[in-house]
C-alpha cells in the first residue's frame, strides 16, 4: 500500500484521556488510535508513515516505541459499548456535517414538509412516514452485514468516506455488541443518510456501497423511527409491514 512520509508531527503521548489525538502534518489531518507501548513524560516530535486515510500509522522515533493504528470495532469488548461511531474516532467536520445538505441537494430534517413524503406501498408505511414528518425524525441507514473480517475491512474505508463527506456517517458493531445482540447473525455496519424522504440520496449512497465498496448482498434501509418503534423481524406484522425496512434493494 502506498505510504506518505510526514515529519514533525507533534503528539503528546502521556496522559491521553480519550485515547485519540489529531496529527496535523502540512495541512493533512489524520485521526489515529494511540496504543502506547512505552513513552517518556514530555512532548516528543515524531516521524510517521501512514496510509492515505490513516488506517495505519507507525512512529519511527528512535527513543519511543509507539504504534498508532485505527482501532477495529472487533477489538472492543468493553461492557455496554455495542457500537463504534465515526464521530467517536474522527473529528472531521464532514461527519454529520451541514455541507452534506447542499452538496447532495438534501432537505434538512427540520425543513421537511408533507409534500416531501416518499411514495408508500401501504397505509401502514405511510402512517410511519407521517409520524417521522411530525417528529422531524428522518435519519436512516443502510444495513451492511458480513463476517468479522469483512466488517474489519469495510470500517476504515467507510470511515474515510464519512470524513470526505461522501456518506453522512457510519457506525460499526463492536465485538461486545455482536455477543450481546442475539438478533444479529452477522456483524453489522450502518451507513447513514440524514433524510430518508430524499430517495435520490438514499439511492446514491446505496450505489456507492455497490460500486466503490463491493457490497453485493441484499441491503435493508431502516429509518431511525423504525428502530425507535421497535420494528424488527419478529414485530413486523404487528405494525402491518412486510419487512423491518423502508427500502430493500
């Protein structure tokens, strides 16, 4: 993999409270997790080699053995941490950012109107859409499933997409979440859009997953309001729905 050499990247290793720092190297920001093997209690100047999206960073400082690497969600086993969110590991303003709405001609949730409601194939679907409109709850996500290895591969790629503003945000199931959420047979990544009424944007993100990330399996798009209402496979019929998703592609 192609790497880029960066010098004079300053980072304070001791006292890392959130296990995350931002490296600024000539205008290029990289977010990496910090795994400290040994360090000294002073500010050091490091030399780093890292891949274009910061998936792997390694110090070449002769006096400090420090490895910087993006934490995999599969490494997280802490109790109660079911998910690793893109905002947890990156400070990029593009993640959940305001530019997204103008870049992709998407209506902001607080500005949606009844005329913006997407086509519905049943009154049950339409009723939930109206509730989402009333509550301005239009965020939703494509659900990408796969093996542990596949999710570990996709996570840094989709995080980079979120940092670039190509997708709105992404969230990955952790190892703890996989063990504690028995309704999932596979690991799960959720790729967000801010307004599921905007079908053109929902489709754009789906096509990005297909064309750029080689996601080939059937995809379910689930609005957050479905999650809030407890719509899952076992409860679908209770809500008069044919599937626990708004769109299936």
